C-alpha cells in the first residue's frame, strides 16, 4: 500500500514538472536545421538516453564478471 501511495505521489510530481516545462526549445543536432521540441521531451530524451547507456554498461560489466568467474573455475 505504501508503494502505491509513493508511486501516485511521484506520478503527480512528474505531471506537475511536465506541465511547467512545456515551452518550446530549439535543439541543434550535428547535422540539419534546429528542431523545436517541448522542454519536457528534451529532458525525457536525455533521461532515456542516459538510462540506456547505463544499462548497456551494466550488461557489459556483468558479462565480463561472469566470464572472469568461469575462467577462474577452469584452473
């Protein structure tokens, strides 16, 4: 029950944050012309990209650890 309440509070806070960051910003990529996006989309995109990179790094480290553990057992 406490987890549900905490999730609802977090969702409400995220909705308030999103509603406060709806103004358009200009995003300049390496190639092409600038793109106008809502600020919340830019923030969300950065969060998702960071999460993807962190997950990839975690998977690679876990695979290396598992490989080194199996290599140690062969001796």
